[in-house]
């Protein structure tokens, strides 16, 4: 099973795709500060 996790705050957003709750296939963080 693939899971898409998304987290946001006032200046950052992060997303990750996890397989079977154990293996991170991809993750990205974007910040307004960059």
C-alpha cells in the first residue's frame, strides 16, 4: 500500500510517499524562505 503524507505550516510544506508504512519512496520540502 502506498501512503501520501502531507504536512504544512505557515512557511513550509512537506510531502512524502511511503510504501507499507516503512519505506520512504520520495519526500520533498518546500519553504517560502528559499
